[in-house]
C-alpha cells in the first residue's frame, strides 16, 4: 500500500451486544488493498458477528466502517455487494437439484440473460483456472466444486474485499492448494481478502497479517509468517496450549470391540450415497480414522453404526462380538456404542431444548437420568453441568437453550455429553468442526484418554491433519466404498488426499477387502 492509498477496509470502534453477552467490544482493524488478512479467535470470540456486520447481516451498535477511506453504512448483503464486498460462507447456500449455472443465477441481485451469464462465468473460470461444468446438477459435485460456485458468485460482482469463512474445512489438500493459488492471484490483482480459519498452519502459509480477537476484543495483531502456530493459538485462548501427543503409543492389541463386515446399504434418499461392502474392525484402545470428502457416504455410515439405519443383517455390525446390525440406537447405546453425528444443530441436539434436556435425549440409556419411568431433572442438570465444566463450554448453565451457544461451544457440549457416558465404542463425525485450537486440543485429548481407558474409537473426519494426529490406522471412504486400512505411521498426506478426491491407487483398488 502506497502512503497515499487509504486502507481497503477500516473498522473503528465496532461494538455489538446481545442480551447477556458483548460480542464485539471496540474492535478496530485495517486491511490494505491486495492484502490477505487473517481474522483469528476462539469460539465465541466475536469473529462471526464482526463479519456479519461487515456483510450487512447485522448492524453494529457503535463504530464506523470505511471502504477505501469512505464512511459507509451497510444495511444489507445486497448493499455490501454493491460496495464490492463478497462473502463465501462456511455453509453453502445451494439447491442440490439445480445445475451449477442455475444456482449461480439465483445468487445474483439482477436478472441476467443465460447466455450472457454463461459467457461471464466461463471467463472467470478460465481466468482463475477453476474447473466447473455449468450444466451439472449440484448434487453430483464434490464439496470443492460446490465451493467454486459460491466463489464464482462473488467474483461476478468484481469484489474489492472478499471474506472467506473457514474455506478449507471440507476440502482435500489438493483442493485447498488450488483455492490458495486462486486467492493469491486475486490479491495480486488488488482484491483484499479477510480470511477466517482455525487451521493456523494455512494462516502462516497464506496471510501477511492477522488480527486476533478474544472475548470480543482485539488482543493482538501479528505477522503470521513470523509467529509460531503455538504462539498464535495461545494468543487466541489467553493461556498456554496443551498439545496432544500420540508419541510412544503401542499398537493396540486388545480385543476387537467393533467389527463391520461387508456392510451394504441402499440409498436412503435422492441425494444420499449407498454403502458398498464396507469392512473394518477396531480394537480396544484403538483410534480408527475414516477420511473422505463430504458426500461420500460418511453420514450414511454413521447412521448405520449408530443404529439410526438398520443393516440388512445383524451380523454385519458386531459390538464386542454381539450382532447388533438389526438393533436400534437406544439398544446399541445400552450395549455400549455412543455416536456424535456431524450436524450438531437438529441432529446431535434439539436447538430449542435446554442443555439439560439435550443430555436426557442420549445419556438416559447409560446414565441414571430416569427412575421408574420418570425423568430425574436434578440428575440431568448435574450431568449437563459436569459436561459444561469438564469441556469448558461457554454457556450460562444447564438451563441454556442449545441454540444460544455458538457452533463451537455446542460442538464441545455434544462431544462431551457422549464421552462422559464412557462408551465401550465411540463413533464421532467431525469432532472439531468449527472449534478453536484450544477446544480442539481438549477434544482430541478427551478422545485419546477414552481410547487409553480401553474404548474403541472411530473418527470420521474431512480434516486430514486431525486424522493423522489422532488415529492409529485410517482408511478413505469414497463413493460409499472403504479403502484398505493402513497404519497412520505409513500414511502419506498426498496419497490420502488423492484417495479422498477419488483418484484410486493401490489402496483404493483393495478397498473393502480388509479383514484387519
């Protein structure tokens, strides 16, 4: 930025409060033209509120926003786009049954002739080397391809400021590298990028400055390239970070606790993925990782393991040798299998119920929260309070509604609720999705502690770094089929990434053939 050029974005004294909480407290930051600027903070630090204010979803109580030195009022997302602000949200807003070009058209503020729109989109795809078939239905696309639709929507309005919210949370390593190349090209062309991510290694690789929030306030501004990931994490959480180390773990040699044999399931709906002869087993004390890009059968596998969908044959799923494939979720929980689904709001928890009532939903099968057919509300409150305290959940107490928690704090509560039931087998999908470094480390430590106590753990995740850090063995789920499990110590990130993307090599050709 030349001395005479104003910042592309300048926030001064931004404040926003909700009943009982101050989300943003006198937040000020600047982003230069062509700068890739990271916005960091633990869950509940105020990042989401700040970018919603910037994109016109919410209004600040106090403070000023300047774009290229000019004060602006951003009353709506449409007004933000008119000012040259684009945003790619973590959760995509796409219609699965429509084509790529139809979804792009629906995201525009004005009607555009289809041929003209296709011409403009094709020019963007060529300029940024973004492969995308405009006539394909969205439900046939990978997550990386779906993200490109959201990015193209933004680029059509020629943004001067692009906000990216957790953009690599569901991408393979190869897709992430392609995204980074595009962002660097945009920055070279003068577009400023405000980048939100919990993956500090990619912040170091991509961003030239970072603003760190804690409890709604700016606590530091740093150059990520000159800071360690550990130091940035400690600035975010305000305390020393406990690292999770698997070093020295002997290969688990305990009895097989979970056994899956040739599990096949048809589609459960028009956009679901059939499972095809999935086979694996997990021993006591073992963490078994399942990698894969979203939409390749992970949700279907969790439903089958948890008992929400029944297997064709009881013997396809065995728990401590007992055939449970035809038993429903409640019976499997009593037998020792607990599960954490990917979708925390609406699946793992009922948003309008209190944390105490949400504890009853699953823990009643293993914790004495009922007696003679009656609910023990005092016991459920005590159990919910224990989860809150043990997992550092930021909530006003057990009576708080699940919807009142931030996504990361609700994730901590849901994972903690299942772990504190001390299951013999735990199946958890995306355990640290959307949580900060400190909370992620705490969840990882709790998972490893549970394994060390003799439980068998299945971790389904799109975060390859997470699986490499946690698991003893891992396999890749692609199009409903599971690759041959390999020891994590022998796994190569590039090979696993290719398998996640559907490029089948030696391991993929042997998928489903494991007898562990």
